[in-house]
C-alpha cells in the first residue's frame, strides 16, 4: 500500500515531526505547515519592500505631505470634488 502526500502530511502532523534529519540524525530541514509557509512568504515580501528605495521615498513623501497639511474631513473632501 502506497501512501499519498496527504497521508504523509497527516502522519507528520500527528507525530509532531518538525525536522528532517540526515543519516547521522543531524537536522537538515524544517517542515512548515502551509500557514507557516504563507507567513514566511509574507515576511520575504515585507523585507523586499523595506529595501525598495523608490517605495521608501514615496512613503516618506506621503508622510511629509500629511504632516504639513491639515487633513480634510470626508464631507469637505466630497464638497471639493
């Protein structure tokens, strides 16, 4: 009887296995749940965004502009439009 990948994943979850080890029992990889992997990808995106100079300049400009100008209420904004 062959196990499918979902069967293997179920067994790993039930046993709480989190690491893949080599023949000498040294950890070589970490198993992530799909949710943890999605969170990891989000962190990578955030890190890439934090190093983007153009994005940082646009955010700084927006912050500077909003601190200099008084923000309009929604009703005032709609009247101006």
